[in-house]
C-alpha cells in the first residue's frame, strides 16, 4: 500500500509529462495545462498524506523498489526514503509547484508551445521528487541531472532567441562542472564505505575509524557539486542569465526549488560534513562571500528579474553560511520561507511583465500601484519578508542565520548583516521603481495597464499569506521545525534561551533592514531618482552594473583560450591531419593507376613476365644455396 | 637400363631436358598461334617428364616413373580440355592468334 502511494507520488508528474509531450498538441491549451497542474496536485496530496502519517508516528518510510546494482561487495537498491527532510522538501516542491502550474495556465496561454512548457514543467517536478525521495546518492544524482536537463530546456524555451539559447547552454555547462564534483565525491564515498545508501553511510561514518582526510576530499567535492546547482561562488553566473526562461520557470526552478538542491544534499549528508570542520569553514566563507557579492550586484540592476535573481543568489549564500556553521535546521528553515516569498516575488514580477506586455526594465515602469493592486500588495508583503521585517516569515529565518553567525564568527555576522541591509535596499528600490511615482512607459502601455486575471493573482495571494505567516513553523520558543528535523541531524542543535543578547541581535537586524528601506525611500521617493541609461553609468557603479565583469573575466580566462585552442585545431591541425590521410589515399590511387597498365591483355607480355619471374626465382634459389 | 645411362651419362639427359624446356619457353614467348603455344607447353612438360625418368633410373627408385605416369595421364586430360577450348575460341573468333584474345582483359 505504502509502495503504491509512494509510486503515485513519484510518477504522477511523469504521467503528466508523457501526456503533454505526446497528446498535448491534440487537446486545447487549457486542458493541457489543467492536466499538468492536476498531476502535480496529486503528488502534493500524497505528500500531505505521508507527512501527516510521519507527523503522527515519527517513523520514516524506506522502500526498496528493486535491486539496481550488485557488483562484488557493492550493492545498491533503487530505493525511496520518506523521512522528515524529504517530506518537508516534497511539501514545498509540490505545493509551490502546483501554484506555479496554476499560474502558468494563464501566464503562458498565448504561447503556441504551451503543451511543451507543461511537459517540461511536469518532467522537472518528477525529477525534483526523484532527487528528494531517493534513498541513496545515486538516485539523488538521477534527479540532480534530470532537473539540470529540465532547467536547460526551460531556460531555452523561447529557442528562437539566440541569447536565450546561450543562457541555457551556460546554465547547463556551469552545472556540469559542479556535477563532476558531485560524481567524484560519490565515487570516493563508494570506495570508502562500499555503499551510497544514506542510513548505511551514516552508520559507517558513526562507527568511527574513518580516514578523515579522504572524507574531507569527498565533502569538498560534494560541496563543489552544490555550488554548481545552488549558484554559489564561483559558479553562480549562470543563475542571473537563467532568467531568460519564462517567469514561472524562474519562480519554480531558479528560485524556489531546484537551486535549493545543494542545500538539501548537504543537509542530507550532514553526518559527513560534521566530521570535516575545514570544509564547513569553506562552506561558511563561500556562503557569506556569495551573499555579499550577489547583494551588491543586485543594488544596481535595472532588469526586474535580474534583481530578483541576484537576490536569490544572495539568499542562497546566507543558507550556505548557515550550513557551514552546522546549523542545518536554520538553513532548511530559510529554504522554506525563502521558497514562499521568492516564488511570490517572481510570480509578482511575472504579473507586472504580463501587464506591460513583456517589459522587464524597471526604468520604464512606475506607478503600477493603482493599476495592479493585488500584485502590489502581495509583492509588498514578500518584499517585507525578504527584507526581514517583523513579523514576516523572512524575519525569523534570516534572524536565526544571523544569530548563528554571531555565535560562531563575528566577521561572518558583519558580512551577512551588510548583505541583509543591501537586500532591504534593493528590494525596496525594486518596489519603488515599479509601483510608485508616475508611469514611465509608453502611452499605449499605459492605456492597457490592468490587473492580471485571477489564475495569476490566486497563487500570488496564497504565497503572500505563506510569506506572512510561514515563520510560525520555527518561532523562537516554539521550535517545531527544529524538533521535527532532529532525527535527520547528527549534531544536536542547542536551543536558544531568549536572552537579552538574542533580543539585541533581532533589534540590530530589524534596524539594519529599516535603514536599508529608509535609504531606498530617500533616494527613489524623496529625490525621485530614476536609474540612468546604460551609457551614462560611470565609475565604480559601472563595475557593479556590469556584475564586476565576472562574466568577462571567465570569458577571458576560460572561454577565449578554449576557443583559441579549438580554432587552432580547426584551422591548423585538422587540415594537416586531413592532408596526411588524403595523401596516403592518393598514393595508393597512383600506385593502382600505374599497376593497372601491367594488366593490358597482352598475353605475350604476361608470359614474358611470368618466365622472367620464374627465372629470377630459380636464380635466387641457386644463389641462396 | 643402367647400361644406357652408363653409355650416355646423366648430364646429357639434363642438357637435353633443359634444351627441350628452353625450346618450349621460347615457343610460348614468340609464337602467336595458340596451337603452337600449346605444343610448346607440352614440350616443356615432357622435358620435365624426361628428367623425372632419368633421375628415377639414376637413383634406382621407381617413384619418379610413377609420377611421370600420373603427369602423363593428367596431361592427356589437360590436352583434351585445352584443345576443346581452342576449338571453341576458333569458332567464336575465326582465328587462334593469341593476340586476338584480348577480350579477356579485365
């Protein structure tokens, strides 16, 4: 029974994918979208069932579907593990996935390839579920690769634009670099423990007598895998470009779910990372640096989706900071609240873009507050949440990260706090530029301004509500999430007694956010500042606007040399090799042409040659003797 | 038998055989008429047969003579086939000049 329900949970979106890819064209767009949505809702309902059951009896379910690999002493099942961690992830992946599917029915309705869009989206959900529920690293890897593939397909969904195709390829290749790390880490673990099953690995590691140096290498490799998927330094550059995809894709894949896969994986393998404090340090530093760098780039972006993209990278950095400090439950908490408000923000920006018929530049927006009140209010709630304003969801989760950072390392705390202030600033900059003052677009756009249809606003409202109250799952004092996650984590997380220190930190975080908001208010409301045209940006601002030229640096460091090498092979080596091979051929040909003349049908000549040959052989035999 | 060999000497048989063989070779090389070429081949064959028989006697061993019987039998069959081919060629081409057989060229 459990196996069947779990299979329904896993395969339902896959059925949706098959339907949409094979029959999607034959049915109307609404039907195609409805079926795509329905299959994900089914998964969501199954997840709720399992979650309720687990919440009651606290017993994780591990199912083995079939023997997958059995070589010598290495044995691997294709197994499903439904425990606290995977069910949490399932709930928000399928839950937010359902909302975004619903939203897409309206958002993508004018696209002629809508059935393909839903097919890819369903396939993505299927692979994401595979990633989450696998009971060993190899099953997770299948999902890991699968979501990468779907991300590629969806970023390049409007494939007629070459820039979008390039963005898709960039995302795919950047992810491959990380995947290589994942693979190597997996191989090392398999060599060390002859298993990849989580519980067996956990026992093997707990049994002690482990080569910590080798384990550290494995942990580092796994972390490299996570930096690729979760867009951390130095592999983060694909995520902002990934905004080329349709906005629901950005919301689902590149904000709420897929990019949190790295955090999921590290939380899953927490027993490995706990034994390698050096790697944890690296994770914390990389996380904090990413948070700061991405936030600073976000300060000056003018594309509404790019701002959100950099804010995602920055928030992911904060999560990694928490992971690196061993506070896995805090990271998971922030993943969940972030999924709510970031999905809401992306969907809201999608609603704005929809209302403006594809305009993404904030310099050409403004004053949308009156035309799109629901979008405005929901986005405002989410912005308050991401900025960390009491009592929205983001306040609680971000505050916990800052608290953990303060306990462990003051420098990291300062960096994270600065990143948070920047977050508040650029998010309110986005709000002010988009919704306040006067409309700066064309008259025609102004004429057509309207609130989006209810299929778009309903998911927005639900997500905004969640962003409002989502923090309740782990309030200081009633830490439901911490207790829930206890069976997963090896190191026990000590409870905070709410002392004056904690209240002071909360106050500082809140004050920082308010400062950021006030600065944005002063600049964009009081002074009515509108960002300049691209050409007019100078000085350090230009460096930031151009993302610190990281892309150009990578191009210079890696892409250009590879292109040069390829060019060398193409223009020099390949013709040379080709010439060598061709000359062999023509030599044989020439020899044949000459030899052909011998066989001219003159029997006298044949006989003569024959006799000469015999004479020569006889002579040779005489001489040889 | 020995008497004959003693009187004449094995080397003369060899000379005769070589001479016959060379005649055959030159006949094959220089004549255009297929029948003469064919006869020349037979001469070469018989030169070898002669050598066989001579050495057979010289070594007091009958095996060489047995071989000659075989080769003569085979040669008889071969002559029959060869002549049949020549007749056929003549019927087709109206001549048996080997230079006219260029149609066989690949």
